[in-house]
C-alpha cells in the first residue's frame, strides 16, 4: 500500500485512478477520513478495465496541506486471443497434417499445442511456445499412426497475469479404405435367374 503519513491534523485521503485517454476525470476508488499507515487503502475493482491506468493518492490535513503520489499500473482482464486457422473444423484428414494458428497477448506467458483421440480423456503435448505468433505452423501430426476417428486439436494460451484462453477444433482422421467383399454369388458361378448378391 502507498503510505499515508501520521499527520496529527489529518483530514482525509482520496484514492483514485485515471485512464491515460481521460486524465482529467479521475475515478474515485475510496475516500476515507482516517489515516492508514502500512495497511490497505482500499480495494480496486478492475472488472471491465484493460490497459494502463494511473493510481493516484491524495491526502489532506485540516490546514489545507496536500500530499499526492501516483503509480502507473497495467490492468489485464482479458485472456489471450487464440485461433486455429487450419485444419478447418470437421475436416476429413489423412497423412501428415500441419496445425496453423494465431495467438497474441500483450503479456503472453505460455502456449501449448495438444491433440487427443475424441474417446480419450487426456491430451498429448505436441508443442510448447512462449511468444505470440500469427498464421504460423505450430505442429504436425502423422495421422497414419492412429485409428480412424474424431480427434481434438487444442491450442491453450496463458498470460503473465494468469488469464487463460483456448480453442479446440474437432477433425476426422481417415487413412483406411473401406473393407469390402462379395460373399455370394461365388467366383465363376453360373446362374440363370435373378441373383441375390451378398457382401
């Protein structure tokens, strides 16, 4: 907390913030008529705020003396932007596929690229990154190593504040041709009437 001196003639303090785009209109966080030394001055509700703000503290005594101080801080209530550009949702894929995505945040911390069979509970890590990227290939999967099924591709990003965002795309791996057979009629059979064909 910003300290307020133990002035014997203390009157009040005002804790406020201003946004750089509107520096002449302070928003009061708390106004109190008791001194605080080394304790909490007030709770700053930051919901709906993002970006830089200036915290301002002003203290007055009954004689009209005023002390002020301020600190620049950054409010970050928004998770990183995450998108999976390819493959397209519900694509039918075979062979080697590339995962292309975009992640950005002013305070990016960590990004993971994972995949899993839709029937599984746990994801498998494919890649881990620590910087923003745009329309970048961030991993490849050889779909021939898996049974045909729906698979989930997931990109998760966290920022330094702890905000987390993710995107999941469901795709179909399909590398196997249909299994077919004609069970009857028999090979080289001779028939004179309508034939029932079973397979």
